[in-house]
């Protein structure tokens, strides 16, 4: 392996800067008149025996050259806080097509984690050491490695926006060692309701006009696997009674209508007889039953979809009344996934299409619930032979291989 020289900082007298090596690249560090630390890339390290890259002497010369260049000071208008950078970053991403639901998730992370830690500190004063301390803070809070990676990734993207706009000279998050990935999603225990628990929750919904709307909404979530925003974005024209399908072509998140989160999310799901009957009764009772009217709207409202937060709270109240363990509204989607995976006639490919997953690995979290044909008998046959109690096991048909 080629020897990369100068792996530790080259310390000199104060004011002359220093050189560090990171991932085979020389960087120069020094402080300017106002005390701000500057870090500039000097060039790749030259491995011994080659002519590519910089020698230590050349890196020293390059450091003296860049230190002699006039440093760009930030005008008062360019001294942004992290909160201001966050707004600029989200605005740019939304303008480029970022989904509103994704932007809401980013904003939630910013308000819950980034702003409380960094406060009103100027973004050009945020250092790599501060970001490392922030990661330790997240770890001390018990956040999983993948969650920390996501938060640090958002911070790095925000600082990249700040660099692009000239608010920082370098992105201090670019060289940070990210947390190693933890267990994959397939190892995480799913939360879902049994069919008996779903029925108990439905019985606990108040028997009034609004309760009847909420009850059909909860039933639809459990029997279709649709996301909350997809259910609220549903219009009567999307319910195909003849084909026995519900077509998902829009979502309703944060009081605004949007398109589905991905191409695979634009899909059709089966409309079972029970749900079809409940939807038909809801249509007959609702004052809003025109083709373009929302399916799930307040019976005494203005014809707009129900509020997503209010729907989740109503679901939580029904869980408590029914004496059912606490789960999220989104776990009704997992209820559908686990129940369908347990049906031997539903393949993982079919379930992936119904749930709108773009990656088969996402659907694989339900694979443990799929029935296995003859596998237990095969294991039994082997161990029965060893104990001398072998008995004939059913042979698999060629179609099971």
C-alpha cells in the first residue's frame, strides 16, 4: 500500500497555520483576523514512488500561497443563522420538486433537533467539532444510528446550500464520520393489529355522523394499506365500483393536495365487498358525494378533507376505549401488509404493488408472515430419521420449488 505522509497535524508557531491529511488529501487550516478558522483544500497527497499529487514541501508552499490571498469577509446580510439557512434550503428543494410531506418531515427534524442544539449561532461559526458534539448529543438521547445518519445528512445538505450561496467557505459536515448503519428495517419488530383488535376499535368509534366517517376511514386503512394522506386525498371518482378497485392519484397532507410521493405510489388497490358497502352507505349519507368531492370530509364542514392530525387523535381515542394497545394510525398499513402476506395466494410482488413500494426490500419486512408449504415437514423428516422415528412426509409438487 502506498505510504501517505503527514498523517498528523503539522504544528508550527501561532499564525502560520497547519496542515492536516484527510482521506489522502492535504488541507490547510488557519485563523484570520476576526478569529474565524479557515480550512482550504490544498491537493492530494503524493504517494511515495509516484509523481501524482503534492509532496509535503509543495503542500507547505500551497498553504503559504492561499494564506496570502485576501480572505472574503461576510457582509452583514450574509451572516446567516442555521434557522435562516434551513428556510433557504427547504425553499430551494421545494422549488425543485420536493414533496410537501417530505418537506414537513425535514422541518420537523430541524425544529426538534437542529435548532434546539445550535440555537441562533451563525452558520459560518459551526465547526466539525460542533457537529461531532451534536451527533453525540443525538446518541445520548437514544436515537438509532440510521436516525442519526438521516439527521446529519439533512444538516450536511443544508450546509452545502449555505456554501453554494457563499454563506460559508467550507462545509464542516462533509468530512464527518457518519454513524454506522444499525439493524436493517427487516430486523425491526412490526407493530400491527390483529383482526379482532381492528373490530374492537371499530366498535369503539362514536355512533354519530363524524364517527361514521372516521369508522369507514379506519376500516379503509386496514383493508387497503393506504397511507393517511392517500385516504384523505381520495375522491369519489377514484372509487371504481365496477372494477372493485380504489385508484390512488393524489394525497392530502398539511391542508394541501399533492401528487403521490413516488411513481409506484400511484396505483390501484382492491376494493373488498365489506369496504365497498361501507363506502356506498357513506356516499348516500354524505352531503358531499359528487365525483370531485373528498370521500372523507366532515359531515358538517365545508367539503374539505378531514384534518390528518385529528384523524390520528380519533384513532388513539378509539384504541383507549377498546382497551387495545397503543399503535400509530400508520400501523393500520402494517396490519394490511401482515395479513395479506399471510395469504398464500398473495405473492410478495403483488403485495409490493398494492402497498406502492418502489423497492422490493421494503416489502420484505412482511416476508416472515408468509406461509411456507411443506418446510416444517422437511425439517421433521430429517430429524425423525436421526431419532429412528421417520415417517413419510408429503413430497412437494414441482410448482413449489
